C-alpha cells in the first residue's frame, strides 16, 4: 500500500457498511468501542473546523477527489488546496490529541 493510501485510510478508512460488519467479527469489543470512539471524534473535529479546511478535507479523504478537481470546485489554486489539507490534518491531529488519541 502506498504512503498516500495509508494516510487516507488513517484519516478516513474506505469501507462499506457490509465490510465494517464483517470486519468487527475479528475485533474485540474493546477494539470496536475504541474504533467507534475515534470515528466519532474525527467526525466531531471535522464538524468544528472552518469551512475552508473542512470542505477540502472531506472532498479529498471521503469523496476521493483529486486536488485539481477540488481546486476547480472551490475556485482556488491547487497550492491553496494543498496548504488547506496540510492545515486541516494538523487541526485534526491537535483535536484528536486533545481527546486522548495519540
């Protein structure tokens, strides 16, 4: 798996509902609870972000749009998309660390 895909999956794992149900069979209840808590904290952190950071993060990590398409959609340069993704990741990391996820 490439570094890019590992980073995307760390922030927003790409699974279907059926995959998630089957995947929980191998996890302990504690592991499931921790995973659910992490997902909840990520969603909360994204919801608390300013739109200029949240929109590129969602389009890139959840909807899998390339940076050029996000730039066209938001009518901003590609470099700005890159910097907003970088800042968005930093804000997300800081928020998750505050919640106890290291």
